[in-house]
């Protein structure tokens, strides 16, 4: 049985499948294979959320792997959230840079393996309503989008030098 899922931490855990250093590593369950990562991204890009597997007692584990304790605090996967938020920032930048154009069409042309329309809607709903009782679901955490070494197969890599400006301004960033 899964405990209530809590918001992601700012940084992915050491076992995160979205850490490039883990991708391709042998695992009895094949967790780090490109095929599994593509399967996971396929759901995430359509709006599904993902838990941090070492914290989730409901996550099935292969023989020989110790599951998370039943009373563990289950967290959302920070790596998965970073990937989805990065893609949304790309979509948002296109919407702002090309007013009057269809931003979804532009986004899908430039990032064909990025978020689907349902995925974009899911990110917006979480950002706007997350944490509101009865309607909002899980509050949207703000992990470090420039965390190095986070990627998904077939998804364009994030380059902080050219894309860091896409992150929205926070009140802490303002001078007034």
C-alpha cells in the first residue's frame, strides 16, 4: 500500500533513473534500460506523475532488492518533475516569443518527443491548483531545473547556458 505522496525534493536521489550516470546500468528489474526509460517517459509526457522508487513501498522490486519500508515517506520523483518542468518552460518560451502563433504546434515541431497537450495541461493544473484541498492534488515542487546529468532518451538535452533564462522569475529574484 502506498502512503500519501509528498512533493519532490529539490534534487533527484542517487538512484534516479533520470540521472544520466544511472542510465544503462545493469539492474535486475531493468530499471535503467532505454526501453524502460522510454516507457516511463511515455506516461510522463502525457501527464502521469512518478514516485521516487526508493521511497515508495508500493513500487514492485525484483528478487534480491530490498523494498522501501512500509512506513516510508513516499516522494514524487524529482528527476521526473525536472524533465516535465523543463519541457513546459520550453513550451512557455515559445508561447511568449511568438504571440499569435499556435505555441503547441511550434513546441511539437521543435520538440517532437516532448510533452503532449495532456502533459502540458497536467503541468499547468499542478502549478495552478496543486496543494488546494479537494481539487488540486499534490503541490508542485520547484526542483533545480539546471541539475546536471538529468535526461531522458529521445528528449532534447537541457543546456543551462541557453535555457536557464526560461525559468520564471521568483519574488526572490526581484530588486524591488
